[in-house]
C-alpha cells in the first residue's frame, strides 16, 4: 500500500516544513513495525517549492491470518476462503490497514501538534494527496461525494482491468488525487483515517465499541454535518447496527457544544432594552447563569453536574463560589471540552482549585454510572438542540438513572420572540434549535417528567417578564420527592 502527501511552499514558507508537521525528518528513511507488517516513511522530494512524504506499508499476509483468526476477515465478518486469506488485495490497495498505519506513524500530526511550527500546523495548507490504488465500492461518484463536501478537489480515475489479451472494463479501484488549500494537515489526515476504510467497505479487525469513540474523535468538526454521514458511520462500523445507532446519536448531540451558549448577539443585547438608558444592558446569557447559580445555592447543592457544558461558561461561574465543592462538566464534543479547559486555565490552576473541577466526555442520550450520586444537575439551553424523539433517552439518563436531588432546566420561551425586531417571524433563535416551546408546552413537558420520575417542579422566569408574552428564558427547578429518596436509600 502506498500514499503520498505533498506540500507546496516558497522561500517564506518552505515546503520542507512538512517534515516538522509530520515529525519525520526529510533527510531520513524511517521504518516502523506494525501488527501486520512494516511501515516505511521517506521523502521522494524535499525542496522549498515542493516536499513530498511517502508512506509505504508492507503487509505480512500470514500475520493477517494469525491475528484475524476467529474474528471474521471478510466483508461483514464472514470468513474468507482458505486461499483468499493469503492471496488478496490487502498488500496493494489502500484500506483500514493503511488508515491504522497513518494514525500510528503520524499520530502527533493527526492531533495537530507541532511545537516547532505551531502556526503552520494550525493554518490551511496547499496540500496534495495521492493514493495509486484505492478500493471504492461505489466507484468514483462515491469518492467525490465523500471528499468534495470537505473542501477537496477530487480526481478519481477508475483503474481498468484491461490487458493486451482481454478487455474487462473498469475495476472497483480508483487512482485518487486530492488537492486543497483550505484544510490543515491534521484535518486531511483525519479525513483519510475515516474514509479509506469506508470506501473499501471492510475492516481487517473486529469492530468493537471503542470504534465509536475513534470515529467521533477523527470526525470532530466535519462528520456531524457531512451529507453522507449515515453511509460513513454504517460502513466505518462494519454495519453493526447498535454501534451505528450510538454513533449517529452522539454526532447529533455534538451540535450542542458547537452552538453558541447565547443566542445571536443582537437578540442577547435586546433583552436589556427596558433598562435605564445610562445602564449597560446585561446579556441574557449572564442573567441565565445568575439564575441557575441562585437556584443551586437555594437548593444547598455542593456537588454539581453541568450536562452539555459546552465551552465551560457555567463551570467557570460556579468555580467562583466555594460552596460548590465539586463541579463536573460533561459534553459529547472533545473540541468543546478542549476549549473549556483552555477557558478555565486548567493547566495553570492551583491544586486546591483544580481538585474541585473535572471535564468529562459523554453522551446525554445514554446512562452513565459516573453521573450518579450528585446533589444537582444543570441542563442549560440543552433540550431544544435535540430532536423531539431523542428527548425520552435524555430524560431517563438524567431523571431516571443519574437521579440528582435537584435538576435545573432552562430553555427559550418562543412566545417572547415577537419582542425582537431582528428575529424574522417564524424563525427560532439559533439555527441549531430543533424546537422552541411556549410556556404551556414547557410546563406540560416538565410536569410529565416530574410525575414519571417522582420529582416536584417549580417554574421561574429569566430576564424581563413581559406581561403578555412572558420572559425570554423559562426555568424549571426539579426537586426529588423526599419519600422516594428515603425509599431509595
């Protein structure tokens, strides 16, 4: 298997920086042992104008058979015929073997880590990637459908089966050339890591539950909005329905963290229009956090979960009050958690302060034993980002399984939208909102959840409470019923 990555440059930004970005010296040929053979990295060319790194993977067919014994080796997990285990396209055509080698040999580059050239690692680069033989079940049209939405210019030329004696037509392989000036090297490598085995539609190893986490990490920032997301998740996870469903639900929830904590800036600022002219308007997001912190203080909560914590604004606010002794921020997006860690300055935080806070990756659509036993949980501007059929899963995970003594839920009041001239009629406040409820709809939902899970619920306005349309944000405070709590104890 063979793949090349080329970078164009000039005197100011020499192409040989590719060596720093890949953490592989252009003047050396290096080899790396893998479970299935040997990976070689070398540079066919290395100049200021153009630098090319090549990855050659030599596979050991016998090692493939030995390590694959009992795990299923063919498409869909069916065992291959005896001869096909040794005579096949694995040594020659790009597949999951090459994807695994990419992640192993270029692991730092895939994470975007480069201490020597951090500015280039974070910047879009003029890249060209060539794969001489790529299995493509779906042909060139599928190759374009997968790569073009990501910003690649795609040249996928079918490899013919014709010989001088017989014409068989095109094979299922293509010669692939990708070019882009809008992507970072890390993004390019993550695209290849996911899409090479997707196009091959087969994996050389047993697909287990941890493959979902690998897919979410490599697909961060591009897979949630990809038009072929369903096909990608299905093929990447070898059509294992339970894992595919888990991945799709997690990708749906990724949009939570990527959505702004506050609504559009004009709407946020408009909430303060009724204040005195000399007073600076208080943004709705700030009022919302103040209302949540006040509710938690009144409930006497010390150990608090911020579910769907996003970029950590509420966690940061809670850390200011020493009565909150343990604060856990949970989000499905690794990117959002990274931003939250940077916002909180976790790497520079004192030991005592750091002992109070923890950020965890997790999906709110699934039960998680790590979330049990806390005083309170917050769902701030979270529920409206879910499709309505997904709400019952979140309800059970929080109210049925985690069962904190107090739960605070905030969500927009759609009736208030008419008070903003900048918001067109019939539009929700944020493009990612799946719904926005009236006060009556929110009360009906919250009351039903409280009854089914043995909580009491109270409601409070957040922001100016308009006599006709109510407040911009509505808050529900759930408190577990004492008799149920005693019985559970």
